[in-house]
């Protein structure tokens, strides 16, 4: 067996890696709680009203139209506070201007961002939004940007 056995652990907020402010999303900051081999990364995201994320692609092929590319993988948001609208589709211009298909998340909602789409999230509420996020590991051979 080549994998090292890792014992269970508890992480508290004082152990989270705090990143911010998010250079790509003014008015936002995020934490990285951990990377879990075989699953991906997990963290918390804090977003001011009116702030919108970059466009990101979870598609198999990178057409270089999205700001970020993660490859064909799965991402989720669990909204803890506030209100976030997730725009999704193939057209980056529509994602950025809010005319793409959308889903509204409110506190207590769990959003599943499936592969083969592009996305952008915007705080469309009146208060700061906070969500727990997870992004699956990129598949073998995928170069993220």
C-alpha cells in the first residue's frame, strides 16, 4: 500500500488559510480550509452586496473565454448567509451581464455546479453573503488556470 494513512482531525477557523481580499473579485475574501486528496479543496467565501465572481469553466475543453478554467469537475456552494445568484451557461458575456440562466441561493440552500458549464456568482442581496464551497480535484491531465 503506497498511500500514507492519515488520522482523522478537527480544524478550527484559526487553522484556515485566509486569502483576501480576493484580487479577482473586489469586495470579497475567502479561506481555504483544506485540500483533501481524492476530493478537492474546501473553504469559506465572503462577498459584499453587488460583488460578482470571475467567470469560471468546469468544461472538458478550455475555449479560453472564461477567466478561470478548472476542467470537467464538480463544485458546490452551501449558503450560510445572504443571497447569491449563480449564472450558468456557455456564453461568458451573458454570465457577466446577468442575462444567462440563473439560480438564486438563499441561506440554507446547497447549489451543485455540474461539469460542462461556465459559471459566475453575484451577491444579489442586501447583506454580505457567506458560503461554504468545495471544488473537486481536476481530472488527470487537466491544466487549470
